[in-house]
């Protein structure tokens, strides 16, 4: 009878390969903390589900993020020093938020730092933390476009010479577990994209998931394999060459600056919070914030993208014709058929059937009226 008291599934559940994992999340790149704020809106899974043990199979997760932590000062920093000294007692995932400045281009001062070196009393630069912790981490994740590719801080003319994490560590860099850097771009990162990627890596640490699939820009393939356009609620307008000329229109936004057709991002499918939102779906042009070329290659933001004038002109010829034909068909199928009426006369085309002496059907069958059906050619 002892088995009867074991909750369903628990008896066969595989134990994680490690009991605990720490997540050390540095927001001290050149950053606005927007990615840490963004993940508070995650629900698939939520940060709370990850750290409170609500997800089956996960090791116990300890999150150390300065924006989200209860601890401050030494109480917060002690985990960083323990990780540096290899005394955490559990594997850790290192998350970098914000672009990585080039500390080599100046003779004094520093661009970004976190905590203090106990020996010297000097700030520990973000670059030094990366140098110290990345080789010891189970996995290294760049959160947001600043950390992945440099982002806004790495625009032309910037004084810091900043870059993405892979530019700093090397694109072929591997963690001690053999994992490449994992890039989760977005400005800010889409909340569920970030927590789902963390979840995947935690499952991998637990021995319950294979190596994470990444594209050549080190993005999770299942999250960034499609374009904004391919998931956009307005794609039907694009295909019919029905373009908005001003904000507030429900039509396709390509003429007023949307880069969706050439941008890898899933927010038009996934939404932003709890499935709701996703830039063009709710009226905002896509400015390519997930892309390695962001922002320089997408500016000025409000102009029609260069390739869009050609593609929208070509789609225009096809789209206007198709829209007209569909309009005709739509008008037809929006009317009821004529035989639905009151009166003593039956006009449906029905003809009674009579039977011969041996029961075989004799009557000819009159074809049903075709009035009201749209021509096959218009059903496109
Ligand atoms: Fe802020 Fe955007 Fe940079 Fe994230 S990627 S730190 S949200 S500017
Ligand atoms: Fe494509 Fe943008 Fe138009 Fe949506 S609004 S259909 S993403 S061009
Ligand atoms: Fe960024 Fe475009 Fe995705 Fe919006 S739709 S999050 S602007 S890449």
C-alpha cells in the first residue's frame, strides 16, 4: 500500500544529474537593466516557477541578479567571489546583460564595473568578471542585444568601443561543458525567450536535454528561425498590397518603416506578455532590435526600408488584382442563396424520387442549383 501514497509520476521521475545550479547574472555591461526588468513579465516559464521549484526535473535554482535580488552589498556579492574561487559547490550559468566595453582603449578609469577587489579596494571591471568567471561557468548566456551584438551602445561614433560577448570572448568560444555562448537578442529581450532559454540550459545541466541548438549567430534556432513577417497579424494586408500610410492604421506597416520581412524575431507569434502584443501586431514598426546589425543598419527608423520599395511595388501589381477579385467573391459569399424564402413554391431544385416495382430508383436526379456558388477561379 506504500505505493498508493506516492504522487502520480514521482516514482518514475528521473533525478536531475545535479541538485543545484546558480545563475550569476551581471547587469553591469553597458546596460539599461531593461532585460532584467523584461524577464519579470515572463510566464512560459516565469522566473518564479524556475526559482521556486515548480518545474519538474529541474535542479534547485539560485538566481543572483542585482535588479531582482533581495540581498545588497556583500551579501549579494559573496556568490560572485565564491564562484571566482571555485567554492560555490554547484555549477553556474553566467548571464551577461549590457554590451562589453573595450577597457583597452584608455589610459585611466574604467567603463563598467561590479563590486570591489578586496586586495586593492578598486572596482572589478565587467571585463574582468567575464575573464574570471566565463572559463568556470557551465554555460554563458548573453541577454539582450547589447550583450549579444553590442546594440545601441555600440553604434557608430560611440566612445567606449563596446561589443557583444562573442566579439569579446570569440565566436568559437566554448564553456567548460563544451557549450557555445548562447545569444538571446532583443531590446529588451522577449521575456519568455529568455526564461525558456535558461530553462533549456538548466535541463541540459540536469542531464535531461541535449545540447542547445543554435544558429550561426548563436541564437536558439527554435526561437529565431522565422521572421517577424512570417508571424505577423498584418501579413494578409501585405500580400494584398494594402499598406498603411500613417500610424493607427490596421494595415501593413512596411511603407512607414517596418523591417519585419527581413528580421529574425518571434514576437509576432509569441506576443510580448502572456501572448499579447508583439510590435507590428499592435501597431509598432519592427526596427530590427534582435539583429546583429541593429541599430545602425536599420536607421533612420521611420523611413521605408530600402528593399521594401521594390518588394512592395512588385507585390502591388499582384496584390491589387487579387484584392479586387477577392472583393467580388467576398461580396458573393456574403449573400444567402435565393431559395431560402417563404411561400408555397419550392425553389431549391429538389425533385421527388419514385421507385419501380423491384425497389430500384427510377427518377432522374436534377442537379442542385448552382446559383450562389463562387467560381472556382475566385476561391484563391
Ligand atoms: Fe537596455 Fe536594450 Fe541594451 Fe537590454 S539590449 S540593456 S534593454 S538597451
Ligand atoms: Fe510584414 Fe511589417 Fe507588414 Fe507585418 S507590418 S506584414 S511584419 S511588413
Ligand atoms: Fe525587435 Fe522587431 Fe522583434 Fe519588435 S518585432 S522585438 S522591433 S525585432
